[in-house]
């Protein structure tokens, strides 16, 4: 389980990512959507596309990008959770699985659209 500091940093990054998406014309449909198989940090819509977004927050850009922390198992949990959200909420013909990297030290935000699947 994450310690409290990691949780606070994660929530901070998710708020920055949500604000970033709003400025880009997205509507936030859900945050921290949790199912029995996993969690999706942000679910957002822009036009006809629903984006299921994993947010990764780091202090700085090290030798690996923050998105490298989203491995195959994490991707599977996000996809399965997205299927459950679609079944409960609204159908969508177009969707994407995105990653947003937030680097707090230099205030860099990187939106990777269609990062997986």
C-alpha cells in the first residue's frame, strides 16, 4: 500500500492532469473510478471520444519516463475497469487509453494519447 506522502503526490498530479484536460476542451466524467479489478484515475470526454487516463506523477524526469510504470498488468486492469464503466454509464464507439505524466519539479505535463491497447 502506498504511504500517505505518495497518495498526496498522486492526488496532486491527478488534479493538475484534470485541469490540463479541461483547458484542452475535455469534460471530466469521473475521477478515481474504482472497480473490483482496478482503478482509473480520470475518465474524460472530448467530442465523441472517451479517454481513460492513467496519471503518473514524479518529481523529475529521471532515466525512465513516468509512463514506464504502466506495465502490461496495470494496462489490463485499466482496460477491464473501462469495460465496466462503459457497461454502467454510456456506450462509446471511440475511446482511448491515455497516460498523463506530471513532473512537479519543472512543471512539465506530457499527454500520451492512445498509450496502449
